[in-house]
């Protein structure tokens, strides 16, 4: 197959990581894969692979320059399937692909409630794509409630992580941030936005540190909510127990050195951080939403708490502080789950099968 991924992202995140992994996996199987992006930070992540990288403006949904270049690219390279991965790209890439005779498979990694009477949503999700790839059954269920989306076009393909080339060294969090050597360190990774629920985690830190003063929290990532989180920590008198580590392109050493990874999202697909924690043997606590609820078996390979319930989260963390053997058990079961269900080969199998179903007939080429 000849494939083109499109990603107009300005920052690196879970969707961007999935796009790169998917492109690399399909290219490794002999497919011709192009990757079109707005930013250059994708290029080094694709270096050394057969994936062909291109930059285009991707300014907005009706960007005429990018639209013309996409149509030309699809025709010139005889692209079979175009894979837009951001909302802006659904419209721009989808229209260009349809005009040039290629099929369209959009990718969505978050639960999104569509507007049935909104023409843009109808075109982006109901008309242009031949397939909608999602990373959680909960996303498919929500989309299938939209009257003009055919459920048989929605395909669930769970995230994966690429295998480690070597053991991940621990980051030395406690020494780096002047924590007590016996500190219990919880870590969370992601954009500092309300959807990620980090304010919930700061409130839980306040509650759990009242009885376990050695508790510490490290937030890895940047975003517009940092000032609000800083103010909240000051208000709750836990500023000395909270570390803002900033954005980090390689968070695995930090996750490996933590006692638990927390994914407190209010809305999410399947967070990559859960899989990354399992990869390095760190136990996981997540809110009982969407993809996390589909892969975590409570008390076996991780823990689930209700969303927006700081007390429940604090109680769960306190229990883990008091039960180090249980932490090790759930971490081991998490690693087992990762190895069984979230491998690059399994994701590539699912992607390959899904895309082959929609490769256009040569007679339909424009």
C-alpha cells in the first residue's frame, strides 16, 4: 500500500507519538509511507526509517496552498489511503484525498461528542472517512450514537509502545529534587490542561500527605494550567511536596524512578503513559474513564478510581504506600498485559488489515 499520514500538531503528545509509531510500523512491513507535518520535530523521530517526511503549511482547514499540494502529492505518489490524525487534518486531508481518488482513515484518540446538526462534523466524521480508527471502545460507542456515522466504519485499535532497546536507567528523582531518600513519589505525565485532571491529583496529594508526609508528586509536562496548579498547591500548603518537571521528550527514566504513575484524566482515550509505566515496571492508578477502564483490571494490573474524586484517589495512594508488595504485584501484571495486548506487531496487524479493506480500486483513480 501507498500511505500518507497527516499531522498538523504544533506540540508533541500522545497522538503525535501514535502517528510516528504507526507510520514506522507500516513502513517496516514494506508499505510505502509518507508523513506530512507542519512542524520539523517529527523528522528526527522518523530518521533511519523508510518513512518519507514532508513539511507543508497545514495552517487551517481551508488552507488553499496545502490543499493544492496535498492533491498533487496524492496523485503523484498514487496514494491509496490518507490518514489525517488531527481535527484540522480530517477536513483538509479528507477533501484532498477524496478529490484525488484516495481513501481516508481518520484517527481519533479521545472521547468526542459530535454535534449532529453541525455540517463540519457531519463532513469530517460522517462523509469523508472510509474508516475511523479509535483507541478505545468507549470512543466507538460515543461516535456510534451519532445518527449519520455508520458503526461498521469505526475500528478500535489499541495503542502500543515500541520495545526498549535497553533497560531504562532511573532518573534519580529524589536526589535531583532534594526529596527525602524514603519519599513515596507519584508521577503524572501530560499537558497541563483541565482535561488531564492534575488539579485532582494536587488535591489528593494534600489529603494523603496529611497522614503520609513523605509523599511527593512530580508533574511532567507544560501547559496553560501550570499557574493555576501552582496557586492550588500554595492554597493547600503542599508546594514543598510538588515538583513541576516541565516538558520532557524522554519521560521513561522519570516514570521508572517513581513509585506509582497516576493518570487522573477527566476525559481520555487510552493514555500512552499507562503503557509506558507498565513498560518500565511502575504500577498505575487511573481514573475509571474510557480506555483506562478497558485495559486495567482493578486490583490486578492497576487501580481505577472514580473521576473527579480526590478522596478516592488519596485513599488509593495511601493504600499503595502501605503495601509495597502489592505495588510490585500489580506492576508485574501490568507488564504482562502490555506484552500480551499492546505490542507494535499487534497494532500493525490491526492497522494493516483495516487499511487494506479500503484501498481503492485502480479504476477509480483520478
